[in-house]
């Protein structure tokens, strides 16, 4: 009996995928309201990248969302806020990925742009400035331009021919 238990434990460590140290993954956004309301204008960003205080401020100021009126009905607003607060970097469902991405944000800071967080800046420090303005990328917020599986929560580095 002990040998079979040891074998099962060994097999579970081989079969169960565990993210590598450099793995850039977060759970994909699964809430249909968030995908509809946020995803109708831009990629629905995973809440794990910002703390609760940032998401609270973003949802509270949807009437002026980076120069656009993104106001929602009260039911939709409450659903979007609840999902983001629950899954935020410091939220109860944020998990390991949230701790990784949110740990460098100083207590009390409430960044409104993921692209201004310490983790994001560090990860993208070697990207040439002109890359952000290129026809393919257009903006630092366009994750999908370089990370084709970003909506799935996969952000591993991808090769770019013109990054040399």
C-alpha cells in the first residue's frame, strides 16, 4: 500500500502542470458581464494586475474613462466592480498570480493604468519606445499586439523580428 501511494504522489507531480518560475500567466476573465462591457471597447484586462483600490477608482470614474464615457447601468456596474474587486491583486480570489503582479505596488497607491505598475514597467523596459507607436501596436495597452494569447491570460515573451 505505501508504494502505491508514493507512486500516485509521484505521478501527480508529473501530470499536474505547474507554472515555471518565469511563467507569465493569469487566469482569463471568465465573467460574461465583464467580457461584454469591458471587452466591447478593449481587451478585458485581468483584474490581478491592479489592486482593489485601483479597480474601485476605475469603476467609480467610468463617466470619464481615459477621455471616454464608459458609464454602465447600475446592475452591470455592480457586477463589473464585484468581479474586479474579488480577483484583484489584493482580492480574496487573486491568488498567486495576483501576488506576483501586485506586490510591487506601494500601499496607498492606486494606479489607473496597468502599464504604469512597477511589474509592467520592469517587464517591458527593453522594448524600444518607437514600438509602442508602431502601426501594429499603437499603444502600451494593446497587449494582444505582442501577446497573442493575452485574453487567455498567457503573456509569455513572444519573438519579435524587429526587436533586435
